[in-house]
């Protein structure tokens, strides 16, 4: 594998069953992301951008099915066996910033505190050291 590729999505298909009807949401999607590269996926509302991101992180709703390969740092994220296995990667090495701030963020706490929570949990740092991650 090319060493500079950090994320490789191959032939990703996602479908959702709703009210007895199966709809294919993501059709045979493949792309690579290199270390340090920013990749933007652009498309109209409802075209499957969020479902693609959720499929990569294994966060799809129960009524969905997925096929394809999601290689991240040499590991197929679709093979993560249990919740602990998934948590070691998700939030620690790969994360998602959800679109809707009013449902994803708690307005009582600062954004910094909420970002820090993930760092404290995953990197086993205290809050002072975690803060140094973005205020070195
Ligand atoms: N939980 C769900 N159940 C059924 N259909 C869904 C669900 N979530 C998303 N969809 C459908 O999947 C399609 C893609 O949605 P989404 O990935 O959120 O689009 P985008 O992020 O590109 O706006 C849409 O047609 C949407 O209605
Ligand atoms: Mg979206």
C-alpha cells in the first residue's frame, strides 16, 4: 500500500430500509485521502455525504446495510470487532464533526471544553495537558 494514503475507501455501498423499501444511498464510492490532504465531498442535500462519513466511522443507523472496504492506517474499519475496538480508533484517530451544532454541541459548555472531552477520554490526558493540544 502507498504509505502516504491514510484513508482508502473502496467500492462503498450503503442502503437503507425504510417502511419496507430498500433505497441505495451510496453507490460504489471509492477514494483515497493522503496524509496532510484535505478532501471535500460536495453534493446536493440528501445526496449521501453524511451517510458516507457515518459508514466510514461505523455510525450508520440499524436499518442500513454496507458493503465495501474502508482502510484507515492499514486497518479495515469495517472489521472492528467490538465497541472497545471501535472506540480505540473512533475519536482517538479518526473523528467526525457533526453538522448540526444545536444537536451535537451543548450550549452550556464552550466548544473548546467539548473538544477537550474527547482528547481527555481517548488520550488519557488531564484537562491541563489536553488544553496544550491546541494551545501549545
Ligand atoms: N436514518 C435514515 N433513515 C432513512 N433514510 C435516511 C436516514 N438518514 C438519511 N437517509 C436518507 O439518505 C439519503 C442521504 O442522506 P445524507 O447522507 O444525510 O445526505 P447529505 O449529507 O448529502 O445531505 C437521503 O435521501 C436521506 O433521506
Ligand atoms: Mg449531511
